C-alpha cells in the first residue's frame, strides 16, 4: 500500500501557510540552520547529517512567516489579477516551509523519536490554521475567482488552464465561498481534526509496539523458520526481555506469523492482540466521524463520503458502490467456499490425532489456508523465500523491469548523508543517460517507523522550480540478525514492485507546476501506477532475471513457478474480502451525518452493525483494519477513500491486459505508458488519461477474472 505525498491535496501550498499569531520573523532563522537555504547537495538532497531535532521548530516558524508575507503580497497586489501574478506566484511561494515540512514529516514517519512525536503533536493545530489562513483568505480567493472566471478569454495552455481549475475547485472545497461565521466554525473543526488525527496516529504507534506478543518457550514458536525465531529473539533482546521471544505486530488485522504458528492458543493470542489494540482510539474515531460530517454539511454535502468522492475520478458514492459491492459479494462467496474446505482439514486433523475438532476462527484462517495451499499446490513459503533475496529482487527485478520498459538505469551512491545506515541510495539516469533523480530504499521495519509500505517525495519535481525528484520507498520487512540474508515472501516481493510503481509516477513527471506534478492526483488514481507495476513481479522474463537461490545462484525451478502461478487465485476470496470489508467500514463511517455518529462506547457496536448491513460480517474473515487502528482513514489521506485501492486495482488489471495484448515487457509499451500516464501527473482529468491510454473505459471483469472471483452478473462498464 502506499500512501504517497499525493495525499496532500494542495501539495506544499496549503501545508505552508500561517498567520502571524503563530509565526516568528524569518530573519530569526540563523544561517546555521540546515533549512535556511536550499540544500547545496546534489538534487537538493536533505543534509541529514546536519539536521537536529532543535532545528525543526525555528525553521517552521520562519517558514510560516515567510509564507505569510508572500501570500499577503499576492492577495493585496494592486495589479489586476492574472495567471502569473496570482497562481504562478502561489506556486513559487513557501519554499522554506516546504523544505522543513517535507524533511520533518517524512522522517517522522520513517525514523521518529519522542522529540519529533511531541513536535508533531504541537504542530498539528498550527498547520491546520496555516491551511485555513490561505484557503479562507477572502482577498486571495477573489483574485483566484477572477482568474478562473476569465480563463476562457485568456490564452492559457492546457496545463495552465488545469491549474486554474484545480485552484478554484480546491479553494471552494476548502470553504473559501462560505460566510464569515461558517468560516470561523470551519477553522475550529479543522484544528480539532488535525489534533485528533495526530492523536490517533500516535496511539496506533504506541499500541502496535506495546501489543507485541512475548513468549517464554521457543517450543511455542513451532512452525516458524530458524531466521524468524532468531529475529523474534533479537526483537526481545532489544527490549531487554530476557529468555523470551517477541512477535511484533504489523498494522493490519492478520499477522504474518498466523500462517505458520502451529500453536493454536498462541495464534489466538496474537490475533486478539492485533484486533484489540488502541481502544483509546474509540473516542478519537467517534469525534473524527462527527466533525468530518459537520464539515461536509457546512460545505454543502450530505456527508463526508459524498464530499470526498465528488473530487475523485469516481465522483459519486453510487459509482463506488458499483465497483465495491459486486466484488465484495463475489469475494465473500469465494471465501465461504474455501472455509468449507479448511473446516474439513481441521476435522480430519482432529480425527487423526483423536482430539476434539474446533470451528474455524479468524486466527485459524491463514494457518489452514497455508495447509490447503500446500495440499493443492504443494507450495511451501519456506521453499520459495530463498529465491527472493531482497537486494536481488530490488536490483535484478524491480530495477531490471524499469530498465527494460523505460530505458532508465541505476547507480548506487555512497557519498551523501543518510538518516540510517541500513538505507540504500541510488541515482537514476534517464533513457538518454542524463541524471534525473535520487531513489531511497528504506526497507526494514523498526519500532520508530510507521506500519505498512509507502512512497515519499523528499524533493518534488517541478519544471517551474527547476527541481528534480528525490523519492523514497519505505517498507516494513523484518530485519534478520546480522549476517543473515533478507529473504522475502512472494507478497513482500510484490510490495517492492508496488511501491516502485509510485516512484515511477513521481520520477517521470513532466508537469510544470508543483500542484500538478507526479503523484498529486486523485486518491482513486494514485494507487493505479503502483498496482499496475505489480504485474512485473510475476513476469517470466523478470522472474528469470531475479528469482535465483541466494546461496547457489540457481534459477527458481519452473515447476515451482508453475505452482505459484496456479496458486495466484488461491485465497483471493479472503484477501479481496478483507480489503473490501475495510472499504465498506470506511464508507459506513463517512456516510454518517453528525447526528448519526456514535459515541465512544458504541464504536464496536457500530462497526459490527455496519459490517452486517453490508453483508460482510463473516467471523473468519475480518476487515483488514478495525476502526481503532485504521490509520489510512483516521490518520492518513484516505478517509472515505479506501475504496481507491479496489478502484485502482480495476484500472491496473485493465492495464495488465493492455500490456499482454501489446507484447508485454517491451520498450515501446513502456514509453507509451510513460507518455500517456506516468508523465502526466494531474495535468488532465485522470479518467480521460486512462481512456486515452487503453482506448476504453475501465471494466471490473479483468480484475474479477484475475482473482478467480465469479461475478453475480456480467460486468458493466462504468
């Protein structure tokens, strides 16, 4: 999954505005502060070796003051409003605050510490006020509105016209057209929402760390590999837990170890530690839902979901339902059919061991799914992992596919400061050999890193500003003990390709304006290039280049590849179902009015009722995220937008079919895809870009077929 920097709807613009009540004079920032000037390192690479925790707040204060003066000058310009003196000027503003905020928030997600956590909480309400200071500035909006109303009488190119339209839309959606009383209330709501989101995020981080399951006997870990057991011992030692082993939690309901642990009691304990974490977030969730609904009503929408989707490619909640609902029905039907097979395994196992059989539960699913997978396809994950060594997957797989498709090449760099010594850095060169970007590979999990996988931009590309991309991919792969190789599961391998799809989207941006550059696209489009890039993880030519045994160098046996391919549709009912259950939960929360929002003590009951109403209240298949740790929607940029992962999976499956129909891994195909999709950013309507690339509207049938799901009726084109 990613959450990329596209989650900031106004890019750096709305992030970088303040009011004088919170800002210190910019000349208070000493030249010794690493953010005082643009970095002199290649690509404006952040000077990580010079950045100290004490540098952030002064730079934020100075950046706020500088941005405030710039915005005031634009808003109060005595000249008639024009594209250049209003919108281009806005795009050029806020450079200091952009530098510090980009570095701070990226590091706060990847390599945080208590001081940064405290500062993040301190900054949240201030930054909410900054966003409001610009989006609710009456004089500034009057100028933007004037440029917008004259847009068809001025000679603007298509990208500039798009910028005008996006500015006007964003300001209206931010409340610029409201009366003063409504603006005052909106500011208060936004401030509280910002603080609540930060509280939710910190609660999840703390609860995920605290929820790690410790065991005192290695025998309880039967089923885990020796490297996994060693990693559990290392994790316990790092927390000074003597003679214990620690299974750390990932920020999903289902935990990876559940597929391997033979001890059912431990599986149950691990599962329940996962789903019961962060109960303190019940109150946060209830208040977030209520305030979001109130804000939507202020802005003229029936609920938060309607507000969000109106500015996405989906446009309506009905369109979302048209994709999500038929796939959810098909997924849960498939899961229930598979559950029957797994229950037979349980019963047969009990009969053979002369023990009492038990009913399949959520903590059993992954374990018995793995047994069924082995029975049907004779695949043992432990037999696969030696062929997926991390560096080989990255260099000979992810990079290789990109070179074949787009002609770009990669070279390691060791001359620039890093924020951690296990982070890798590469320079990327374009098809003509010219230097074009820096790429950070930050792959390992750690306690001070948020869960999941995502892409960040450390420097955003813009022809207007003359900046080239600096992009990071951040994963949470368990780090093995020193000297041991990092061997990936098939899912982790796919995630490497997924996140690099985000990188390609940012890398190839040809946009002139920062607001429209790279991954700054609708949320139900931003996951499309990343999911489309997953197809190369299983492409025969790419596999042949990277899937080699880490010790012998021998290629992965074709028989094993055939089994992996045949098993590709296996358990898709569960995997698709858990994602769609989370999607439906997201929609349930955000289709409420403020009066309908539950109080904290009723959150679990609301969640249960919502899943039942949607027809996905099937005990063995829980939502991928429960409300209390659903960071995507309560602390990220995906509120009412988690459907985007399914929506974009539809686009990706259509795209995979397009590549198959045109010869697959070929440079001509990559160049065409780059020109039509990856380079365009938000310079045109995303739906139009997709139709121009494939020649047709998206269709859910290819995704259903890819996952082995039977639709109740023939797919209808959206």
